[in-house]
C-alpha cells in the first residue's frame, strides 16, 4: 500500500474532524436560528463522519495485496464499502425528507429562522466544497472508489446546504413553509446521489464489461503489437476499480510455441502498461488461417 497509507490517514482525519466541527456548528445554528432545514443539514454532516470511517476501512482493505484466500486481490471490498456508504446516504436523505413532510402536514413551521442559520449555510457550502475537492483529488490519485464515494458525500452536503440557504432565506422573508420544503429538496438531492453510488458499486461487483471506448483502446493496442495478425475475441470485466481482460489473438501458423508465447507476452505487457486500470490480461493464441474470412 506504500505511500497511500499516509494519504488514507490524512483523508480520514480531515473528513472526521471537519464533519464533527461542521455538524456541531450547524446543530447550534439550527437550534438557535429556529431552522429545521439547518438541523437536517447538520444530521447530514453527522452521517458523513460514519461515511468517512467506512471509506477508510474499505480503502485499507481494498488496497491489500493478493493472498491465499483472495488470489484476485481485495478491490471488491471497496465496492462493499461504497454500497454501505450509499445506504447510509439514502437513509439520511429519507429521514430528512420525512421530517420535512411531517412539518408541512402538521403546519407547525415554528418561528422564522434567524440570521445565524443563514451564516451556517454559507459556511457549510464553502467548507464542504473544499472538502469535496480535497478528498476527490486524492481519491483519484489512489483510484479509491470508497473515498470517491466519500467525496460525493461532501459534495452532497454542499448541495444540501445550498437548498437550506434558499429555504432559510425565503422563510426569513415571510415564507415559513420554504424551510421544510428545503429539507425535502435536500432529501431528493441525497437520495439521487445515493442511488448513483450504489449502482456504480453493484456494476463493479457483478463483472460488468468495460465501456466500448475502453474495449476499442485495448483492441488497438493488441492489433498494433508485432506478430499479431488479428484479434478474435476481447472480454473484459470490472473487478472493483480494476479491469481484467481475456483475449484471443491469432498469429502465423508456422511459428514455434516459444515464438507464439513471446507475442502473447508482449500483448500482455503492453495492455497492462498502457492502460493502468488493467490489473491482469489472459491471452489465448490461435493459428492465423488466411482462408478464414473472419481474419483480417
């Protein structure tokens, strides 16, 4: 795991400390400022603490090397972490939405929000967007799905704070119903994001094929390798944040086994070198038949 360990530790520290301070500030601001939208936003920030801890666990396990029980590696543990993160996000959004709906049904909007709730919303927007940028930057460096999901948790909090800002502002202007409506808008933002995270994680757990552009890139690399006369078959599958590739290539019929093996090794090395996300390539060699119209 090497240098990634220190990155993971830094991201976790920033995520936990930042969310603890921000959640505490928003709870106080929501209580003193008479804003249900800000209190809902504080709950969202609080859930991000759990999300960051789960991202930490998923990243640490996911980057472990292969072992006897896991010969293909541990990348899918990050997918599991992402699904848990998505589920937490979904439940948080549902809770916020239900609270907002109950307030509208009961007609109990409470007192008009105070200015401190408005200030808290602005602070939250700026802080969470900075946390998103910081976390996503290093998540991409590590290619960590769990910390990418955690980064989106931060972004969702920033978006929900924008909704809270609008709702609080309108409530202060004499439209108190806009405060709980803002909570419902926050709910919809969060649930949509949770769905995207969970769907992406499931795609990577069920051996989904790569996008057509990735397959075409692999085909071009293979076809350009010296000694390859054609590409018979390309199968890909996502394994966590890595890609496994199964290839069938054809070479001249009169080559020795050793020569055919050397071409296959060159294909193997080129694909893994030129597409970093590819973890392993399996190459099967077929004889090239000039009478077979399927071979170019």
